[in-house]
C-alpha cells in the first residue's frame, strides 16, 4: 500500500515537473510565443475586419448599349439602382468595355444588342450577353442576381403597361401570380463573415496549437545530441508516457483556455458576429474540442523532427481542413473517403458544432453527435499520443542500456 502511495506521489511529482518545464519552454521560444499568443490575438481581428462588411456592394460593371433606346436605358437604370452593382460606364464599343475589364476598372460587361426594344415590343424574346471576371465568386453572384432581377422587373413593368384585361384592371396577377418573400435564417444579411468566420476561428485554435506543439518538439530534437524528443538520459522525471502526455497537456490547456475566451467570445462580440450559444453549453462543447486538439497536437509532434516541418504541415493542411469542415463545401458533395477522413480532424466536428450552437442557436442536444465525436477523438488521440511516447521511451531506454554496457 505504501509502495502504491509512493508511486502515485512520484507520478504527480513527475507530471508537475513536466508541466512546469513545458510551460516555461513556451515562454522561452519566440516562435512559439508568436504562434500561441500573437497569431490567435491578431488573426481573428484581421479576418473579422476583412469580412466585416458581410456582403460585397457596388460591384463594378460596364454596359455596352448597342440599342440606345428608352427601354434599354430603363434596363440600365434598374441594374444601377441595385445595391449589388454599380454601372461605371455605358458605351457602344465592345473593345472599350473590354479595356475597362483588363484595367480592373470593372469586373463585368453586359452587352445589350441592337433591336432590344423592337424584339420586346414585338413579343419576341431578346438576348442580353453577360461577360464576367470569375476571379471573384462574390462579384459574379452579385452580377447574376442583379441581372436576373432587373430582367424580371423590366418584364413585369412592360406587361403591366401593355396588358389590360377586359375589366380594365392591370394584369398584375398574370405578371406575378405568386409573391415570394425571402427570409434568411441565422444569417439575415447573407454575409460572408457570419458564414465563414466560425470555421476560421476554430481552425486558428487547432492549427496554431498543432504548429506550436510541433515546433517545441522539433526544438527539443534539434538541441539534443541524439535528436531525441524525451530527455530520459539527462532527466529521470520522463519515465512514463502518460506522465509526459498529461504534464504537457496541462501546460497547453492552460494557455489555450485563455486563447479560446479571446477567439470564441471576445472577437465575435467586438465584430457583432452571431452569439446565440449559452455560455455553459459553449464551455461544455469546447472542452472536448480543446482536449482533442491537445492530444492530436502531441500525436503529430511525435513525427516532427525540424522546426520548418511544422510550417510546411500547416501550409499544406489548412485549406484542406477548411473544406473538410463541411461548412464552406457541403458534406454531401464530398467523396465518401474524404467524409471519413474529415472526422479524424478535431476542427470538423468543432466547426460544425460551433455553427449549430453559436450561429443557429441550438443546444447541446442538437450537437450531441459532434460532441460525442470530439470526446472520441480526445480519447483516441490520448491513446495514440501515449503509444507514440511509449515507443520513444523504449528507444531511449535501449540507448540507456547501450550506454551502461559501454561504461
């Protein structure tokens, strides 16, 4: 009994020692300080500021009016009156409009053909040609929505002015038998910030942690004589994989508990992003996400040997993880194998759960599947990281025995 009590106290002492060593090493490494503190502080502000306008207004367009009629001018006024498009020029020369596109003075060209008014008055369908710079999808969306709405409005106005029924009443029912009312749930402005930033904020937490933990591990390897991650030869406190994992984890959780408060609570409040989750439910959801990220980072760090490798890892995976989140690209459109891969990454259930909680106002029961997956990931990566450190310990112990034989 005394032996077990001694081992327990010894284990706690080792965990405390490893935690203290790891916590201090965070503040001794400039690169890690930048990743753990500066990036989570500034990146959310940068992204939120960039997308703070929510939607793109006044997308610039040039119109080639080859008809030059009262009806074509009315059509142009309808386009220019919309919030999404600004007509920056009207010309009769296609080459002149094309030059505006090349000079980035405009991002789209609309050509109204000669005979536009004549065709409409004769009851024929006319054709308007639309050219767009597809380097920005948001511009293209504005152009298409505006042109379609302007065409519908012009058609209604024409029929109301020319189609009179037998009772002399305007043919409103024939022109628009059904009035559509557009109601946007959870994102009333249809904005980009409210849609994308919950995913970005979750990814910032995960990716900076993975990069920082990997950088710390790589630094230990680079400074070690035998490129070892665990200093078992010089430090006897590192005698068990669970002690190492728990000691390191506590250090990272202490740092990222503060980071999560800033990224997930302060930044949305500053930029007035959707904040519909109850604080208690949000904390209960973030806890397994934070644990999963920590153990995932420790597992990944077992395979990182150089500081530069962590930078390459993040550069390669960040965009992929955004798509795998299932928010920017629908899960149903993913190949089956990528759906399975996505649930190996903490940011996938983390991002989907945050959207359901904070943007859509659901409770924990709504995100119970994602909550369960995060706990499973936390348990799974705890096991994998412990196995990884157990393997490294065995290698170190073998080196110790070899040294003893040599002595």
